[in-house]
């Protein structure tokens, strides 16, 4: 990966991959059920990771799912090398207040750099603590992360040309609002979680006008067992 910063780099190509229930939820309202799709869907997640320079997710996802954002298996490490990618994806965590737990599982595995994107809301003490456990902590925004600038920085500083977003709903919502998602991979699972507080694939403020909605075009769908895998591409 390039480590020299280049000005005015375009943002990377961004894919978002999510599994959701038939009622559009990505976890139960109490957040206890966060893994509910098939082994095939998990394989799909690793397949997508093996195409990306970096994988990104929000502080709550890192905490709740205990993900380490790795390759999954040796097969994917080999595939990455064959594709000219680094052995492991760069790991990016989003935490505007710096609330991410320093004891989270992701910090215990040192196979690739961990970058934290945060804002000026994070206290000096939080920043100090995070700088002790992450490879880089980047402040990019006053109250909210300026994702356009943050992703351009990831490209310029860390050579990220293809980034996989793995949620959760709040991070995705911000990416959609900033018009940064190029491709959406959705696995629809035939379950209903219900619950008005259950997270969806795009939470946060959302859009309030139809004309402002982020728009996608259907690219493909594939049914495997009871699940359907959709790919949508962004409409320019
Ligand atoms: N089904 C699936 O495919 C799937 C995938 C991923 C996650 N999930 C589930 O989704 C749930 C988590 O989703 P979530 O929406 O609650 O949390 P999340 O998006 O993972 O993380 C939210 C946190 O990210 C930071 N953040 C997000 N947007 C920001 C912005 N624009 N500016 C600054 N900081 C920002 C904030 O951190 P601070 O509080 O530190 O400021 C916020 O509290 C979990 O239950 C997880 O298991 C499901």
C-alpha cells in the first residue's frame, strides 16, 4: 500500500454488503441476533472481502459482532495475492466519539493495519487511548465524519481503491447520504424480526424527499436455497 499522501485523490469504489430479513432488518431490536444468514452468505462476505483493499464498519458492529475483519480462510488469502492485493484487507472502524472499546477483538489480531476514522468530538484522552491500539486515528469532521474526505484520504494515504462497507445501519446511512455507495450487495433471508428499533440497512437521518433518495439499478439476483442474493448498482 502507498503511504505517501496525494492530494485530490478520487474516493475509492465503494461496495456495501448486508444481509437483511424479509422485513428489512439487519439485527433484532435488542441487537442480540446479528448473525442469521446461511453459511453461503458468510462465504459471499469473504468472497467480497477478497476483492477489496479495505473493509470498513461502525463502532457498534465491531463491538457487537466481535468481527476481526479477516480473510476467513487461507483460500481467500491466496486469492488476494493472485489478484495483486495485500495478504489481508486494511481494517477501518468508524467512531465519531471515539467510543470504540480498546479491548475489542479486532485489536487483538495484528494481521493488517487498523485505521480509526473519528471526529473532533472524541476527547483527547479517547484519542490517546485509540492511538495506542490502532495503526492510525484520523480526525475527519467536527461532529460527523465527512466520508467523502475520509475515503479520499484512505485512497491517497493507504492506497485504497476498492472499499467494502459492512455496516451497520448508521454507517451505511451516512454513506448513502453522502452519495458514496457504488454497489449494494443484499442477501434477503426469509425471516421477520420486526421491532421499530431494529436496525435496517440504512439508518441515521435518512432522506426526507423522494427526489433526494439515493437511487440504484438492479444488476443481478441469484437464489441459493431460501436466500436471494441481489446486486444493485448506483444510478449516476
Ligand atoms: N446483517 C448484517 O449484514 C449486518 C452487518 C453489519 C452490522 N449488523 C448489525 O447492525 C448493528 C449495528 O448497527 P448500528 O447502526 O447500530 O451501528 P454501526 O453503524 O455499526 O455503528 C454506529 C456507530 O458508528 C459511528 N458512526 C456512524 N456514522 C457516523 C457518522 N456519520 N459520523 C460519526 N460517527 C459515525 C458512531 O460511533 P460513536 O458512537 O463512537 O460516535 C455510531 O455510534 C449490530 O447489531 C450489528 O450486528 C448487521
